[in-house]
């Protein structure tokens, strides 16, 4: 029995140490590398042809279509034009219109509340990093609406509009 095991061991050892086995293993490795590279290439081609990022494009397109991203862009250009004019009436209107755009987006997002202040309270600073900036701009807007004789500087109006712009960019509407 022991001689049988020694013979079996010798045959196995001889098979694995011969150059014939080494050549077979090398051939199998080269074939497997070639097949693997072919499948990697095929996966890359299929991903490219299937447009793997279609869901991202669809999401962006849907947001712009449903929430009126193009309308926001157009309205925002009007606000920027008002700021460039620089007279006090246009500055006040720019702030009010920016506030209205932001409030409209909050309504479309389905946030509950009677007015923008209540809707804005729904956000925590970690959810919307620019929420405090929006609060500053909204306070200025309230001062303009409730005290029409208030005087505002061009820098104040620009800062308020920039605050709204930062929030709209964070919400990906601009």
C-alpha cells in the first residue's frame, strides 16, 4: 500500500514538474487573460451604447421640466437686469421677485406653511446650508414690503439677491 502511494506521489510530482505541464498552464493563463480582456472591452462598449448615465440626465431634465427650471433662469435674468439698473425701485423689486421665486420653489417642493417664513422654518442648517442667508434676505424683503419708505443701498440689494441665488444653486434650480 505504501509503495502504491509513493508511486502515485511520484507520478503527480512528475506531471507537475515537467515542461509539458508548465506549457499547458501558461497557455491556459494566456487564454484566460485574453477572454477576460475581451469581456472587459465588451462591458465597456455595452455601457457606452446603453448610455449608463441616462438616469442622471432624466433626473435633471425632469427637474427642469416639472419645476420650471427654464422659467427660473428667465426670471433670474430679469432680476439681474433690475440690479444693473440700480435705481431704488428696481432694487426693491429685484429683492421682492427673488423672494417670490424662492417661495414658489418651496411651495412646489410641497413644504407646508401659510407664508414663506413658515416654509423656511422646515429647513435645518444641515439640510440647506444657505438657510440663514435666505432668512437675512427675507427679513430685508419684509422690511421693504411693510415699510415702503425704507431706503436700501445697492450693496444690500446685491447681497440679498446673492443670498437667494446661493440657495437656488444649492437646491439646483440655477
